[in-house]
C-alpha cells in the first residue's frame, strides 16, 4: 500500500480542482502498481476491471473521493500517511535470482533421446517371442483396451507398414514376415 502527499498550492477553486484531479491520477497510478493507495481517509484499490474508491473504509464513487480530497485541501490539512512496509521476501521468491534459476545444461550436450510410444510398441511386438496381449499393452502404456487396439492399428500397421496378426487361439498380437 502506498500513500501520496497532496498540498494545495493556491486557495482558489480552479487550482484546487486541478490539484484534486492530479491527486486522483496519482492514486490511480500508484494503485495500478501496488494494488492499493491511500490519501488520508481516501483509499483507491485496483481490481481486475477498474478502480475501487473508499472513504474511511466505506465504498464510494470517484466523485465522492475527489470531494473528500478537496475538502481536506481546503481545510489546509496536510495529507500524509505512512506507507505500509512490504512483506519480506522468502527464500525462493520470484525476484530472488539465485534461488529460482535452474541449472541448465551446456548447449553442446544433446538431450537424451526418448522412445516414442510407437517405437516402444514395435519393440514389444517384435522382441517378445509369443507376441503381446492387449493386457500387456494396457499395462505398459496405462491405456484402455480400445486405445491399445488403436495404437496397434495406427502405429504398427499404418505408420510402419508392419503385418501385425492376431492369433485367434492365443489372443497374442505378433509381427509376421
């Protein structure tokens, strides 16, 4: 929360209005940065869509806030409030440079290659002697039976042109030829 000091430079009405408009603009700018700004008994808070104004904690319009500031100026009161201290930063906060930076690998080192789902499926189909069942594929990939059948159809048959056959008696899928 930030506070702004306003002192009238002249006592004529036009100058007071100009100073009030400037005070409101400073309140809005400060609230835009800090989220909240105080001017004596007037508070400006920034929310998602607009500014919220309050006098002594009670919501009011911007015009009422301006009238309150003008009344205080005309009374000759010096509007000064102590700024609220910001919360201390904790270790690992967003602006703490050393704590948030992650260790990066040098650019010269390539990333380790990961096998895709299709590559893992083809390995299962070709390397296992008796072939694989739908249950094996479901357990390996953590998918449902219909997704396992689709994986066989798309990855093995269509993309890699493998001749995958289903043994009717055993229920095992294997690659022929």
